[in-house]
C-alpha cells in the first residue's frame, strides 16, 4: 500500500467515482437531472444540431442527465471509506442503514420511498471534499496498520473489506431503485476508485 494518498490520486479517484455516479443519478431521476426544457436550448445549439425546438433530438438534449462533479465523487468516496472504518469498528449495520439516504443526499435525488425531488443545495467545494478524502484515507491507513478487529490487517485485509463495501454499496443502490446492472457496475467502479487511493486493486 502507498502512504498518504497524493492530491493527484484523490483527484483521479474522485473523477472516476463521479463518472460512475453520473449513471446512478440518471437511473434514479433521469427527468430531474436536467430540468431544462427544449425551449431552454440555445438557438445557436439548436441550429448546430439541425433540429427544431420541438424535435425529439432537442428533447433528448434537454433530458440529458447533469454530470456529477468531482466534489460529489470525493464526498461519496468519503462515505465508502467511513464504511471501511465502520467495519473495523463493528458498526457496519449502522453504516449500511443510513447509506441509501446519504447517497441520495449526495446525488441530490429523492431518498428511497420519497418520489419528491429534494430541494436544490449548494454543491460542495471540490477543494474541501478532496482534502476530506485525503484525511479520511489517512485515518483508514492508520487503522489498517494497527491492531484490527478480527486480527486482519494489511493490503489483503483492505482488499477483502473493499469487496464487502462494494457488495453493500450495490445493495444500497438497488434499494434506491437503481437497476441491478447499473448498481453492480457503479459499485465496482467506486470500489476501484477507493482502492486506487491505497495503491491496491479490489477483487472482481
């Protein structure tokens, strides 16, 4: 395992997480991800697309889901790293119980069981979330290098725990009405992103 993750490692991991989360957000609330109507498409862009304001292509553009930013990618990775800490501290059940709601809040989508879109909130600062991700990664490393619950420590224990976090994250996304294939793929991408912070590769 590498020492404290570098700024570059945190940025790259957050970008990968954001790409996966864009698909998750689109699966949950495709019509709410980008509320612009076809009339909101600039005239110049409509001309470039070669479509009228009432065409199907214009509608498709308007409904295109908004991309998830790096800050949200960092925030969700922090949530997953907290899952690693919860596992080491015997608090996995409590972490999992709140995971769907925390993911929904991070993605600005309705929480499970609530069809109403959440009020728009100010996006988090990427600088702040990247720093939090780096600090949380360091805390996880410190825990892994010390006496761990169950006697497991080191890179092998990290990979094992990341695989568990991946499975639980996929289950949480399915609870959020994300299709199984999308949930499994996105959870795997998030696990790979989290693992890259420590220079390891999760089991597929």
